[in-house]
């Protein structure tokens, strides 16, 4: 068994290092294969070209938000901005930024692996407590941590985001760091990741709910009713006293919620938020301060000012809608995400990591400026649940759909922009298809997880 584990570990690192080498080969090409100009890869919020423009404006003693180019974080501008102007003789431009994104991908994969290992241990423990898994059958538990890490490293969406000089790897790293801190119960780390991710992209603020569930209830597990049924059977078999039965059942009627840990987390969120706001205020002291930052970043996201094409559906809709109805539909589109938070939280509170995956997938569909980097993140999180979702329907259909859309998108964009033989409907139709496949993917994932829990309940009833 130990020899087999060593071989698996060796294979994992071979594949991981191969993905790093593949990235390094791609970024050595002149112009990074022109991926940074692709609307599927770079958005007004994640484009390194816009970041370089913002840094140039700041170096010229102007506001980095002057004009309509840069709409990202001033902290990210301070970190990556200097790297955009440094050149290594004989090497492609922005090479240092590319290396930063490669490192971010490696760190994200390792954190995903750590999250998966924790979930795998919890899955095995819960299965044994319910009597569905014996020690001799441990090998049926798939190594979800290794699978998720390799899915992230070898996902074409992740690779093109890294090579295409998109800041999505940094945002993904912050999100994964928040989840890793919550899973390992490192409260300051979870709060730091959540604050940075929200600061960079706004939408990860929805992860506050699953992180609170993780810290309050613990890792993903089957519904508590299953454990109550199993424990009640044990009590009936080992005790004939009615008083004894009631005393034992009282101990398992609920899972205690750790309010102190959650309060500790909220304290650190407040502390990190104040720290980030102070740094931003100092960075923009001469350029309008925090008011300018909120207007040019979060205001830009919510108002959807830039209608350049992307893989989302907002740009086309708001290019066609009458100005009189614009504010109404802005509210409708953004509130649509909020409407889904509470029902999903109530139904999936016993699986907070899976809930985080669903929230991120929904945000990827309905956010103002989506990119393939957002899809790379939630697809990697989906791989953490291969043990539960192994019987998921339509997996081949969805794989073909994602593959087809990925191949058609650059073709449709080329026909519209460069060839002049098409129009915006070509590209928008592709975006609609992509959104539909994502919706089917989310619905099927939730359905498969709920079916898995129902199957456990039926198996537990038969066991009784």
C-alpha cells in the first residue's frame, strides 16, 4: 500500500511539473500567442494591458482611473504595475507578469489539493460512521484533492488565462485561499482571502455564507438525519431502557454551531477590510481617494458601462435596451444572483464547500464581465466532489458542449470583427449557448448531489 501511494504521489508531481513546463513554453512565444487580446480571456477588469495603462497614468502624476481604461484594484496596480514596465533583454514583454501568474496557478493547485485531502478524509469518516464503507474498501475513495489540482493545472481555460496575461489567476488564488483557510479552520487566513477576493472582483462576497457554514458546522457531510437514524438504531440495539434511549438521542438531535469561531472570523474580516481600505486611501490620496476607487471599480461593475464583447450576455442586452429601462434591468440582473443565495444556503447548508462551488458558478454566469478564468475556478472546485457526483448525468454532453463553445467562440469573433462576414448575433449566439451549458451544468451538479444524499438515506433505511 505504501509503495502504491508513493507511485501515485510521483505521478501527481510529474503531471503537475509538466503543466508548469507547458506554461513556460507558451509564455516564451512572442506576443503570448495574442491571447491577451481575446475577449474570452481578458475583460475590462482583468486585462494586463489596461493595468499597464493605469500604471503609466499614475507614473505621469495622473489618476490611474483617468479616461476609461483601468478599473481594477489600486493595490493590484501597485504590485503588478512595476512588472509591466520592466523588460528582460531578448525576452517577450510582460514576461515577469506571466511568471507571477504561473506561480499563482501553482499555489492555487496546491491549496486545492489541501482542500481535497480534507474533504476526502471527511468523506471516508462519514461513510464509515454510516456503515457504508469498510476499511477494506478504502481504495474506492477517489483522491479528489489530486484530481482537483490537476484539473486546475491542465484545464485549457486556466492555461489561456495564465498565458493570456489575465489577472484571473490572482483572483482565483484569493478565492481558493479563503476556502482553504475555512476548511483548515485558519480564521485569519480565510478572512484575508475573502476580503482580497471581494476587493478584486466584488462577486466573491457571496462566499461569506459558505465560509460561515464551514467555520460554524464543519466540512461537507451527509444530512444530519442520517446520523440520527444510525445512532437511534445503535441505541435500540444496545439499550432496553426508555430513559437511556432518550438520553442518548438528545445528544444527537443537532449539530452545535460554533458562534465564537464565526464571530472571530467576522472580526478578522472587519480588520482586513479596514487595512485594505487604508492602503487604497494612501495609494489614491492624490487622485480622488476611496470615493474615486468605489466609483471606478465597483460602480463600473454594477453599472456595466463597457459594452465591449465578452463571453457573457450582458454586453449585448444592454447595447440593445432603451436607456429609459436601463436602470430597471440593471437591478433585475444583479438582484437575480441575490435571490438564489438564501434558498441554496438553506438546502445545502450541510455541504458548505459544494455551496461555494455553486455560488461561484452562478456568479460566473451572471457577472458583468465574465472570462474563461471564472469557469476554470468553478470547474476545479467541481472536481473536489468526484466521489459524490460520480453518477452525474449528461457529463459527456456537457463536456462536448464546453469543447464546442470553446472552439466556436474565436471563429465567430473572427467572422464578425476581422472578416466582416458576420455580425454581433454570431458571437452573441455563442455566448447564449455558453450560458445555457453552464446553467445545465449547475442544475445537474445540484441534482446529482441531492440524489447522492437521497441514495444514502435509502441505503441507511435498508440497513436498518
